[in-house]
C-alpha cells in the first residue's frame, strides 16, 4: 500500500512538472514581448577601424600604444577610477626602465603612516605600491559622482563582453538621445546627472564624457591625440591590466599545439607497430 501511494505521488509530481513546462513553453512562444528602450537602442560595441595589435592568434603588444594608454589613464581616468590590482612596478612590462618606473612611482601619492606620530598621512609611492584609489572610501566616491561609485578598472576588459571594444565604444559613444527615444520611451530619457550612451547596458550612465576633445592629452611620442586615438590607447592599456599574460599565452599555445600534434602522430605509429602482427579472429 505504501509503495502504491509513493508511486501515485511521484506520478502526480511528474504531471505537475510537465504541465508547468508545457504551459511555460506555450506562453513563451505565443506571448508578445513589449519592446524596451534598451532593446531598441542598444548598439553592439566595436573597436577602432585599425583594430588592435593584440588581436588574433599572432597578436603582440604595441608597447608605444600601451604607454600612451597609461598616460591617458593617469591624466584623465585616474581622477575617478582606481587600478587596485596593478602595481606600479608592473609598468616595467610596458618598456619602462627601472629608473623610469621609480620616477613614475614618485608622481603618485598613496596612504601611509607617519613613523613619528603613527597618524595616517599621504606619502610618495614606491614601485612596489599599487595604484591608489582617488577616494578614501566608497561613501566619498559616491558623494562625488552623483551617488554612483566609479568601478575599479583593473579587470574591466575581462568583466565586459568584448572588453576592449566595449571600452572604446563607451568612450566614443556619448551623444544626444535620439528623438525617437524621447517620443516612444520618455521614461528612458537621461535624467539629471545622467548621460546618454547607446553602448551602455541601460543607455544612461552617471559618468560624464571623460574624453571630450582632441588634444586633451599631449602624447610624449608626438602621436596626434584625437578622441578616437586616446580611446583606443586607453582601451589597449586596460586590456593589458586585465590580461598581462595575454600575449605569452598565445605564444605558448602554438608550441603546445605542435607538441600535441606530434604526440598524436607518434601514438598512431606506435599503435600500428604494436598491433602489426595481430590478426583478426576468424568467425566460424
């Protein structure tokens, strides 16, 4: 009797699950989904026309571009965004000498402790220090940015789909909201302190356009600092901060694939050698 009751309960549970699945599938297939402003106006991110030097299986870092990107970060982005997971000494990977890294570290101020009084104070950074946050805490960051805390940029290129292209598109994508958006989706229009950008998830973000005009940064190597160039350079730099071993992994991958191919061929010949004298069993 108990077994019969258990079987009936199991059948009942299975029926309910199947009914819910069929009902949900039917509803999803027949129900009309109302178009949202995000769906209608969101655009897919894209990179610069020339692409990046690190694209593709044979890509490499363009150290000059990474140095320019660091300059854009330092002079523009660092006013609001931190690089908490990048040490200043890591700049040596961008082609800076040891003396240049030390000199660059000296231009940053990091939190420290006065050895005489034990009180907190700002001190000159060392190469072993990490890039400091521009705000002492999250409350101060929110208060200075329309109640929106600027995200850390260390891993931004990995945190977003097609991160390099996303950063480039976002920096170059600020524009006035189209008239159709204001007519059909008035609630989606940017409110006070917000800026329209079709590459952002919900179209409106609290960050003001950080790169606003050509020549905003004067490159040390003389490169023409257009908005597109500065955006591409800092996007490349943030790709490096997120994946500093990207090129090394690509370079390692080819020898590994070659070894696996060689090992596969060797295993096939070994198999042929071992079983060369074996004869198939005759079926009587």
